[in-house]
C-alpha cells in the first residue's frame, strides 16, 4: 500500500478532488481545474511498487526492528521539514509546493531502488520525507479551488469521490506491478519504473493555476506558527481531529507497512499479495465514493465513531484469527477506514480553518502524527521481532481503541453535546405569564445564525 499525505494520512500518497453530475453546476474553468487535478492524482497514485517496496527493503535488512528504524528516518525528516513547509505553503501558494512534492517523491522512489544497505535506505527516506512535507498543500489546493466560487461546503463529497480515483489508480498500479514482477522476478525494477512514471505527475502539476483566494498571513514565520498554535488551542474540534489523525492514522499506517509482510506470513505468494492488495483497494474505492454521503447521514460524530469501530474490530479480529487463511479478509475494513479517514478528517479540519492558516494548522497536525509514529513504529518493530507478527493486531487494536474512545467522549461533551438542548417554547410553560419581551427573545433565538 502506498504511504500517503496522510498525510497525511497518508504522507506519501496525495488525496484528490471530486467529480460527478453536479460538476456541471461549476464554472467551466473550475471544472477544468478539477479535471486536471484528477489527472495529476491518477499519475501520482499509479504506483506499481506499492505491494513490493516493504518486501524489497526487508529483504536487505537483518530484522523487523531495522526495517522500522529505516521507516522512522522518513518520519524524523518529516518532523524537521513539516512546520516550515506548512508556513511556506500558506505564504507562497499551493502549486509550487505540489510540484516540489512530486519532484522529491520521484527522487525518493529512485533512491529506494538504488539502495541496498541500511544507510542507503535512510538517505532515500529523508529525501522522500521532504516530498511528503511539501504535499501538505494538496488538499488545500482543492478546498480553495471550491472556496473561490463559494462551493466549499461540497468539499467532503468531492474529496471522497476522488479518493475513489486515487484508490482505483492504486489498485491498477498494484495489479500491473504484480504482472510485472511475475514476468521479471525482480522487485527492484518496480521502483525504477515507478520513479519514472511519477515524473508524469510533476508535468501535470506544472499546469495548475493557483486558487484565487485571499490569504491573510502573519508578517513573520514565527508569528504564523504562533497563530496556528493559537487556533489549535482555542478550537477543541480542531485539537480533537488532530488527535484522531494521530491515533487512528498512525495505527493504519503501521498496518500498511506491515501488510505485505503479514500477507506473506499467512502464506501468500508475491503475485497473490499484489492481487489481494489491488482487490482491497477496489473495495475501499467503492466506499470512498460515498464518503460525502456517509458524512452527511451520520454527521461528524457518527462518521468518526464508525471509523474507530471498524478499525478496532478488524485489528482485534486479526489477533483472534491467528494463522487462519481467512484472516486476510480483516484487511478489507482496515482499507475502508484508511480510505475514509484522511479525506474526512481533512474535510472537517478545513471547514474550521481560514485560508491564511489552513496549511500551517494542517502541518501541525502532520507534525503531531509524525511525532507519534516516530515513537510507535519502533515499538511495533521490537514487539514483532520478539513475539512474531500475530501480536501486531492486538497491539494496534489497543492503541486505536483506548485513545479514540476518549476523543469520542470529549467530542460529545464539548463539540457536539448529546442530546441537543432545545429550549422549551413558552406556550408549553404550564403556569405563570411570560412577558412579550421574553417571547420576542425566544423568536429571535430561533433565527439562523
């Protein structure tokens, strides 16, 4: 599975914009921008190396612990670059950061193919981390394209449907990679070819036009960061969404890097791993097409609760199933949550942020996510090295459920209290007279804000 923007979620795979029948309601120039963004995401997401990069790296290292340390180098690099790049994205625009993201990403993929030692993989990961840091402006580009024409309320639908485009492109890339490896019997070649294919995404991104929105930024980088931190501290909904991004996103990512190893552990061949991952991606793509509808029906709280329940149950199910071959099916709900979580978390965050602070605050969320991953991933590596891969499901289930349950409780307490408190109309008051002034205030309170 691709490591995405995710931030992020996934930090190595960007999240695209949307399309559909209602696209006809948009001005033609905006439709052209969104379709160009589709093309960019298809090119960026068609990664034939998705099922094999972890197998290639692990085959050149001594243990699972070394494998996780290599990946931690990526996240440490992201810790260093994330906040400065977020400020740059808000000050200088989305297009330059997207182009630089894909350039460094191509270099990182090529570095993976060239490396055969621990140090070589670490260097490639640091280069790739710079590309992941610059990808922080990708979702903001889509949101601000809609914001410029006052269609920002449709962002969840657009980003959900186009996560489907991304995942279908991922699935096609994984399937093509499986055929390629079956013919060449060389995992390394998928990285070389993938680096070349990713340059198409660079060329498409160069044709982007900057969204026509006004960004009010602070005069200095330090003040910009302080303002972003102030937003996180004062808006509990933003802080809780960042917490969800950390605890749910981190466990989904750890499962992603272990997935090829886990599927091989269950007895699947390289070709079967590629086909399985392609199938999982197709199912996730179907779900992501309805992300906007799911959010609209269940609301923010219900959608978050659904994602937490599905991920936790799947992780615990992996542990309970043991070596049973059918345990591979628990990857389906994990993939579904992986497709929904970055898109919807980003949508809920974007609606709470202004253009001049959007990328800065998103980069702070990515920074927190990265910091947690730097701690958690080596712990997972030590655990699987000492106890085996079966314990991974239990570990990820606990790390997902416990903190996310607290986030849900706080959300109900502070962001969306339940049941909603509705004032009793004065006409239903059983005794006593109510003044005309009180009735006037009552009517005014029912007006839309």
